[in-house]
């Protein structure tokens, strides 16, 4: 099993490199921009797949966690602290090297939080919020859990669009690049396009590796057992509530990290990232990929986001994802990359409902 | 030595007193059977002991410590495993993986070490796999390790569930109708397996309708009727108990 994981990951690394090489040789490097953005969305989807497919818990609020990460880091790295320069906290942060001085577009001086510090604060905040929300909400099951997480997503969306400090409907812009290492920077600069492609896919590969390790471990077995028969899992000594909550938090962190990075890459974030349609889109993609199929979710996440970002889905973008969700649930509830697809189709047309195993 | 002591335990569902002031104990290294007509409160009592229900009154001592009101996973971690009347295996997992779930309480690796696939995690995983296979071998189902558990025959599924319970290495194993749905030959095999499990040092409390199995292997039998205990003795005495005979022969004939 372990060697199979490594083999598949090696394939992913090879594919990532191959795509970049092809774009370099064919002079179509402009594709890398959308591929980079798709990678970050795929990061959300990998985490959501862990939660939905393996632990069996739905979340219609993951765009909310993405937005929490994105907005916190955007706010902290753009909010000017100079007026408070002599205040105790700001002076302390400055001494600790957590602040940076830079010049904005109009030549004004800005004193803001360092991207690294902002990133860590954003992730920490996500963990805290995910625990607070997940604790009570994950006691619910099925439709009720879906509705409660939808409620959470709606709150985050309304906060994003209604708060002046967060730019209201315009969102936040002028977010500075995120220097990960002296030679590695998350930014939207043309010249950094290739390295950003690799940063984004490097993160995805890490996330896939971590997730696969979890799936094939004691933890993963416990999650799958919760999905299959929760009370039996409980009788085997598995603290089902704790495992569900931890998976929820982990997947929220994946979404939040994606939000932080994509915000630095795009140089800003707007309220549409927090919208319910985004959450629905993530859920639809996990479903298309086959729920408990990390590779399916990754392939579909990259493909569909890429098509959407390139504008191939036109103005019906959101409608396409809604339609996908309906079609998948009707014909292939096990996902598009499942071998039984054709049996499912045949079954449907022979007027027998397709087997629902999820 | 008493491994489990149930004292004055009661449970009411609305207007129905499902279990009323039942007391009994299970000695270490014995097989105790719980019998009674349908609706006598046997499964309710099981659920009370294993933490799926909380008693309205009374105490339950396991290893001399109160466990009533604890949640099922906490009780399981203290060394009490159970099977279900309606087999509850984990679908979309192999029988080996199902049995390995039983090793859960003996593992330590958490999210972080699993995520990073640390050497400790791998060692632990190998240990769990070996132990699970050893138990499946003991129950004669090692050959089914790679099969999806829910695709197996009913009798095989019972054995996988039993292996999963044993994988917890429990001090006390609760078996809820282990012979339900089994044919005569399978029932006889199950009886001999249960005796052998007891010989491995696992104390057993079981609910069962099959009288041949109960009378053959039990060290002690407790009889429930309408939520009340009416007898608690060795099989030979139970067989002569007039109340028990009346319930079983004059009642619903459910034995």
C-alpha cells in the first residue's frame, strides 16, 4: 500500500513538471496562472474530500474557512499601523520583527504585519474558529449538518461583504507578496509565474501526501469506520466526536492555507471567495471525484477550476456546478472516476435507481 | 473475583420499565448467559453496561470502578468490547481492516504522526496488522482477510465481528446473540469458539436464544422477564427452576 502511495505521488510530481515544461516549450505559459489558482482551490478540495469522503461529514462552509485565511492575512498585511506606532503593542510587534515597512502604490509609507506572521495568525484563528463552530455543529448529521455549516458560510460571507474595514463589496487589494524563503515568493508578478506554479503545486503535493498517510493509518481507518457505522466505531473505543472534529479542523486549515496563499498570489481577495456558491462548488467537485477518492477529487478539482478560470464555462459558471451536482447524484453517486459509471447509467435508463452507497 | 457488578440498575422508556432494579455479577474467566423472552430487557441491559444507554438508577462496576454514565468509547477503552445483535461491520473496508479497528484502543498515533507517517506509526500499524491476522487465524477466517467484510456470508460476518471484538483484547466481551442467523453446525462451532475464547482469559457475558448453546457453555445463567431478574444460577438449577419453565413453556415459546 505504502509503495503504491509513493508511486502515485511520483506520478503527480512528474505530471506537474511535465505540464510546466510543455507550457514553456509551446510558449503558452499564460496557462500557468490558472493552473496555479486551480492548485490552491484543489487544496481546499483535498481537505474537504478527507472530511466528506472519509469521515463522512459534509461541510457547506468551506469557502468561509478559505475566506477567513485570505481576509485575515490580507487585512493584516495591508492595514497601516503607523498611526499606532508609539502604542505598546505595535512597538512590541515592531521590536519582535513581525512588522514591515513598505511604500504603497501612491508613495505613502505603510507599516503592516509581516506576511509570515499574518499567515500564522490566520491559520491559528482558523483553528480556533473551526473548533468553536465544529464542536456543536458536528453533533448534527446529514441534512442538519449541511444546513448548520451553510449557516456558518453565510455568516462569514455577510461579514466579508458588510465590514468596511474588510473593503465591503470591493474586498481588500494591494496585498504584498509573501516571501516564503529568500529566493521564493508568492506573488502575481509575471516574472515569478513559474516559481509560483511550483509553490502552489508543491503545497498540493504535500497536502495529498499528508492526506494519503492519514487515510492509510490508524486514524484513517477510524474515520472510515465512523463513516460506515458510527455506533460500532464508538463501541470499539473510538472517540467519534473528537475524530470528526479534528478532521473538520484539519480540512478547515487546508482551506485557510489555500486562502492565504491565493490572496498573496492575486494581490487581494473579495467577498465572492466567501460566497455560498463557492462552497457548493467545492462540495460538487468532491462528489464528482467520487467522495472517498482523493485522486478523483484532485483531478476533478484541477480540471473544473481550470476550465472555470479560463472562462470556458461562460456566464453559466455557477449553473454548471449546480448542474454537475444534480447529474452526479442521479447517475453516478460514486463519482465520475468510478468504474461502475456505465453500470450506473445503464441502471438509470433501465428505470432502476442507481445504487446509493455514499 | 467479580469482574462486572451490576447493582440495582433500572431503565425506563416513557411508560415502559425496560429494566427494573436488576443486580448480578460476572466472575472473571467465566461465561455468563443472559436469557429471557423477547422484550425482557436483555439488549437494553447490554446497552446500559456498554454505555450506549445511561441507567436511571443503580451502579455498574467494572474492575471495581463505576462505569455507568461513561460514553461507549470510554468503556471500551477500559477493556470491555461488544458485538451487536444485528451485525455492524464497517462497509467498504476489508475484513482485516475491520478487525484492525479493534486494535484502535491499543494504538497511540494521532493525526500529526499519521500525517507525517513517522516510523513509530508504521511500527504500530504493522503490530496491529499482525495481531489482527493472528486473531483471524484463531477464528479460522484468515483466508478472508482481503475480502470486503460486508460481502461475506452471514456466518463469516459474525466471525469477523467476533475477531474485531477480540482484537480489543478485552477483559470482558459482551456478545449479543452470537448464534442468531447461524445454522446448527455453525452454532455448534460458535459454542466451541466461545469456550475457547474464555480459555484465552476473556470473560464473556452473552445474550442468546439458542438454549443448546446457552446450556452447553455457560457457567452461570441469569433469566430476565419483563425487565426483572427471576433467576441467576448454574445451568442445571436453571433448567429445573419452575418460574423459568413456566416462562419458556407456558409463555410465548420463544426459546
